[in-house]
C-alpha cells in the first residue's frame, strides 16, 4: 500500500497534492492505487471520511445561509460550488456521490447526471444543457459527467468533426472562467482507475445478481477504446487545466481512498470561501419581545 | 414521556399507528409530544434512526434499479415514491430532510421546496408547478411544502376566492389518484407541533447568531393566525385523506422522534413495494468471456 510520510500536523492541503501540474499530461505517470495525503489504510478510511461530516455540514449550511441572505447590487457575488466528476466507466462517480456527497445535507446539493444528449439538447450548443444545471447561489452542484464528455466520448467516437470538438477546449475554459467570475468555485476531479481494476469491477457486476442492473454490455465495447479515451482525457486535462478551475487527479483504484479524497477536497474548497453567518436583517430585541 | 407497550416483536407498522383515521379531524386531540411506536427516548433515537439506513439504502437502490430497467409497454408502471411534508413554520420539514432523507443515496432523491409561486407559476393552474416536480420512475421525490399550500396559506390569506380554493380538495384528490395509478406511492406527513414549541424554536433562532438567517419576522405575523391555519389544516387533512394517499400525523415537538418516524415511514412504504433486482438483459457467461 502506498503510504505518505504526512502526519496530522502537516499543513499540506490535499488540493495541493492532487492538483494536476499545468502542462502536458501523461496519465501513465500516476499510480491509480496511490493514496496521497491519507494516513493509514482501508480500515481507517470509513471513520476518517465520516469525521469530515460535521465540518462539511457546518460549511454547507453557511453557504446555504449566504445564498438565502444574498448580497446587495454592488456587493460580491453569492458563492456556490460546482464539483465536476469525470472518469472512465466504473471509476466510481456514483460511489463518490453516495459516500462523499451523501455526507452533506441534501437540501443544499443538486446532482446532475449527464447522459447522451437528448434530441432537444442536441439542437443547442453543447454547453446549453450544462448551463441549465449550474448551481444556484449558496448551493453545491454535482456533475456526474459533464461538458467534458463533449471532448471525450464525442472525440473518441467522432460524433462531430475535429474542427468542432477541438474548438471546445477554449469554449470550456471561457465558460468555467465565467462561472468563477460569478462566484462559483469549480472543483474538477478526474477519478483515475486502471484498466485492470475496471475489468475486476465489471466482472464483479456479473458475479452478483444485485448488480446486473449496473452492467451494460456496451461498457465492454467502450473498454476496447481505452487508449483513445486515455489520449482524449490527457488532452482535456492539459488544455482545460486553468488557474481558476484546475483539475485534480484522484487515484481511484481504492474506493475508500477515492471517497475520502473527494470529501476532503470539497471540505478544503468550502473552507477557502471563509464563509460567515449572515448578520440579522431585523432587530433581535424587538423580535424577542414580539414573541414573548 | 409518552411510551407505548410495543416491543421489537410487535408486528404493528408505524404507518398504521400514525395514519389519520378518515373523517373529521380535531388536531387538539393529538399530543405533539407523543412518540408512538418508539421504544425508548431521546438517547436511543440517533442510533435507532441510523439503524434504518442500511435497509433504506438497499431498498432505494432496488427502486433506482427498477427505474433503470423500466418495464415493457404492457407491464406494470415503474414505481416511484413521493414524500409530502407539511407543517407549521418551524415544524421541521428541513430537519426531516437533513436527518431522515439524508440517510438515502442523494442520487435517487429529488427535493423540491415550494415557496410563494413566481409570476410565471401564477399564470398556470396551481398544480402546474407541482406536476413538473413529481418523481421520475425509480426515484424518491421530496416535497418541502406542496400543493397543500394552495388550500392553506392561500385560504388563510384569502389569496383566491373561497369558490376557487374550496374546489381544490377534489382536484388534489384526483391528482394524487392519478399519481398512484402511474405507480407513485404518495406518503403524506403532517408534522404536528404545538404553538408553545414553535415559540421556543423561534426564540432559539434569536439566541444564536448562526441561526439568524433562518429567522423571518414574517413568521411572527403568521403565528398570530395559528387558529386559522389549524382550521385550514384540519379541513385539508380531512378532505384529502384518501385510501390511496392517506395522511400520517407525525408528532413533531420532539425532533428526535419526528426524524426517526419519517425515516421509518419511508422505509415501510419502500418495503411495501416488494422490490426485486431486475434480471440480466444480457447473457452473463458471454459477457464474462468477453471480459476475460
């Protein structure tokens, strides 16, 4: 098991450990079984993840309160957070939502799973359906797949000409910069699994009748395109790794690490907002006497 | 503290204990501090509620799987569940969502909070915005307030003429019957608190700066209309207490009981669906050899 010498007093942020350096990306350099920043192993993980819940809970409520309170016309924008989850089939986007995002009050979270676009969605620009699901002020949006599919599956299957998908990296960067300017923290996580681990997970679905519903024979066809997907991911991770909306590479062969890591990344990004409780917009003593 | 002689072997369902009898409703007859069906007290409640999570999790996933699998053209409709939460201000609709609904995988849950209708919504029939948020097959919808506001606040404040709101009970019954026929289990919970408890909860918000954002001076004005709201609730609970979509009265002065009770009601309603895992729609051995 990969171990890091980090101890509890180490001020290193997980975000710093997992943020992809800018420049060309070679995914072969990253061990999908690594566990950067986690002290201990599988046995410690559930408790470590659960231990994040109270702070996540507090910060999510502050965020939600900020959304309710709003700000003046000239004030700063009300913050929101958008978590973008990408990764090969079985990399665990759903597992992350269940186990990490599930720690947060569901009232403040909006989850969007982007499947193949509908006929109506296809009549619009690729960002149209995405923009409709960006988080409202004070809320946390979760994208299970995202606009990145439009430079991943679309590229691998040549669903649009290269001239079209190759222009999208710039469009995505502009879109994400626009979100950031409007107060949205964009947390992008690439869940990094190995082809071997994917095979094991697909086989496990065939071994358990309660998992048949998750199995799609088409996933095996996609699996044959693994090298093409890897190249498409490397390009997307390189070309859309902006300072305002950087990519984080989350090693995902170990489910327990993956869930802890995304929860910890979310926590760090919420902490960075330095959220305060909104002040009263009424007179406390007047209200107290009205009630008594 | 109210205790019931129920023990673990008692086959009584909480749904039976909390379901409102049909006929005229006198809310004064129900103790908001009662804890029907719960063995023990506040100390036991968090563990008892958490203990429901694994079964809720399993059943929610079966429901979700059924939604993915769908059914044939002539088959039965794919099930879904709609939880309707109603109650006076501070009765704890948000708390229930956080602590009871929060036990369930958020991917299978859609929460809708109905505020005062927007100008666009007002141009439509009162059920228009409600229908847009009914749960998709295989999912659980949560209504934090609902179409019942159209016979509650609307009636108390005379926002439409009596001839209009008085016709809505029938329209609501027809709508809920339509949902049931389409495969939606409608679980309606009235969170029953006392006026004293409401005062305590509003005062608590004034005592804690981290709760100021939840305090709305307008709530005190509404509080003065308590008897009118009570009458409006009694009528709604009586007139819309159908066999297909009955009301449940959840005593809500004790938050720990309220949260446990709604989680337990949801669990019982999921159990009643007798959900099976969908069979494989592919040949398991063929797929295994394709992977190996």
